[in-house]
């Protein structure tokens, strides 16, 4: 069913799937990313990744397998300047020329699902947290498992969500159920880092 988020009329919400850039073929992380990517498109969302290999490619490949897929459904935000670097399942390649800095763009998706991951994934999760996004951590190793089930820091991101956290999931179905249930609650935006002067008033 197409996502009908009343707070975001006239556009489909975007879900980022993030994780290791290098994974073994037929690994647990590859299978999880594939199925999660497929369910994201099945559910009527747009899929965003960092556009390269590993978890990113597996999620994009899964998205392409969805019966709901249409050209333009899968976005890859690339670290370099060459759109040809995108994996073959990306519909819209956005060369950022920002290297690791492109993670801030991926973290601007309406929700983030993390599958494993190292330092790059950790940075995306932290940025998504600071920018008040919904984050789901799949328990399959890496930073997604280490942060699953807890807040990243002590800030109160939403007064209406007392148990705000990186929501833990073990399966693609569980990941999607959390996503579909919670994404409409996470509509706040980051207002910028306050200056030191403003904290003294």
C-alpha cells in the first residue's frame, strides 16, 4: 500500500538503507539489505542509499525486484563526482563530490534503516539522530546492532515520543513494520546548532 503520510502531502517519503560498503555474497547482511530494499519500494516509499556496493547495492537490487518499482524510485547519493560510479540498480545518481561528507545528505531521508556498518554508517546514524529522523537498527553485527534498542545520546528529540531510540529489528518484516508504524511520528526538523550566546540567555 502506498504510504499516505498526511504531514508530507504530494510526495513519497524517502527511506535510506545504510550499511557496509563491502559484504560477502550471500551473507546475512546482503540478504537482509535486499529484502529491506524490496519492502521499502513495496510499501510505496522511495529508496535512498549511498549508491555504491555492499549493503547499498543489495538494497537497490531488492528495490528493483519490487512490483511497485518505477523509474525514479531508487536514489543514490554518491561520494564522488562521477555518476557512473553508481551501482547498476540506482535510478537517480546524485554525484556529491563530498566524499564522507555525503553522509549528511543520506541522513536527510525521512527514515534510516541501518544494516551492520562501520564508521561511515555510524556517522550516518549519528547525523540522522541529530536531525530528528526515525532510525531502525537491524541486529546483524556492526553499528546497527551496537546501537539498536537505545538512544544515541540524552537529548529529548520529541516530547511526544518518550521512548525514542534506535529501534531494534531482527528481520526485514520487523524492520518494515516499525518503519510503517513510526515514520509519521518523526516529522520534526533540525533547527540548527544554537550559538553559545543563546544558551546564556
